[in-house]
C-alpha cells in the first residue's frame, strides 16, 4: 500500500510503498477515506516532540471503512463507516479502568508513536472505532477526532452547566467548536476572544459575543458585558502567558479556568484575589476521552455541532502537496483546513 511517511526529523515526508498492516484477534483493518492534517503534524516533522521509531506514518485524524476484523471483534462489522480515537491504550490499568486512558502508562498515539492515517490502510484495536453516521462526510468525521473532541473535553472539565456563561480565548478550529458546544451544553452567553476579525465574525454566526482583543482589553470588556461579575467558565485555547492570565482574571466567583493551549512559560496568579477569595479553579485539560466521542459524533449528526465549514481543501495522498501544507502550518501562512483523501 501507499503511505506518506516521516523518515528523518526536519526533512520532507516521503511517499513509500509498504505492506498492508496485519491485524490481531481484537484489531480491525481500516481503509482510510480521510486523514486530517493537524498543526501537530508540522511539529512532529520539525522534531518538537519525541516520536516513535522512524520511519513512521503521520496522521491522527482518521475516518474510513472497516476492511477486515479480528476473530474476537464484535463491536464493528466489515463495511461499516467509522472514525478512530487516536489514543491506543492497554485497557486494563487503573487509568484505563477509570476512563482516563490518556494517562495509561503504555498509551500510544496514532501518527505520533505508531503508524497513522497518511496511508491507504491502518490497523487499530477495535475498541478505538466510533461509528460514523451516513450524514457526516468522512472528511468531517476525521476532523471531529481532534479539535472538536478536545474542545468537548475542556468544557466537560470546566463543568459548564445550563444557565452559565463562558469565555473562549482563541476561536480557531478548537475555539469555534468550543463556542458551539458550550451553547449545546446550556451556556446562556458565550464570549469569543480573538485578534482576528474574520474568526470573530464566524464565531458571531454561531451566536457568540465577539471581543476583539486587538482593540480592547478583553478582561475589562468581559467584566463590562457581565455587569462586573465575570464568566463561570473560561477556556484558554491559544497557549500564551497573557491569554492564560486573562482567562483566570475573567472569572466570576466559583469560576473555572480551563487551560488547553500549550505554553512553557510560567504564569502569574494572585492566589488570594484571583483564586482563594473567589473559590475559583485553574484546571488542566489534556486531550480527550474515548467515552466522549459518541456524543460528539451524535451532535455532529444532528447539526448541533456544524461541521460544514471545517474542511477547506481536500488533497490526494501526495507527498509534495502534504509537505506544502505542513510548510504553511509551520509558517502560519494559511488557515486552510486540509484533509487527505487516499
């Protein structure tokens, strides 16, 4: 089969001919119909994160059709449309048993530690398969498995409930999903904070209140719009020291700030005025859970989560085109959301 693979860190991906993977008794072989190109893939190619052994096939946003099943597989059938949870865990440890498989000691991520979806076929444990309804195109199903899933997990970590307010700092792919999902989970008002007007206009179409942080102080504006109270839940999806501190500062009494964006810099917090005095919380949100994905897919099927504008371009399994897209992501020269259709 054909696969586009990372052979050397810092070098372009290469198209290779490799064997179709074999499957075990509890595995499935999936014919890949869509594989999203994520910003993380550009980081992996550049060597910003430890990889599995090279060469490796990138791609962790995957949807396709079940081609073969192992002898003990009962949850899916040959020919079924599915999308894939990208964390492969042991299923037996304490973390897995508690439904927190992202902390499994042996967890491996598709396209990061083991071969992913930039290929014609992929083999995975059957438990990683999520049924994909006919109403959702493969391209949208693939992208649900990353940005939208991460947004849902963050909101669940923030325990947002009906009647509360939320602020989403950063309304790119993750943030636009978070805006819609916060509304679906009962938020009466959602404030979208960004510096790019086109993103804010799109967030407005999903009934968010836009706040252009290049023109106004985001925290002051949130305080003004909430009559001084602040928001119940703030989700930080950018990964900047400034926006993390703003998310915390925008909270109401008993508010929860959920950190999603990746940042290596320390942040400053006034323990009494911002946390203790308000009984506020700072919460980390790492990845997402297999158990959350069926609900996410169902919301997409019903149109509660709009996936119609997620994918901007579909390209073939072509190394040159994929490398060009990764170059764009590294240089932040394009916001186009690209999916590979092998």
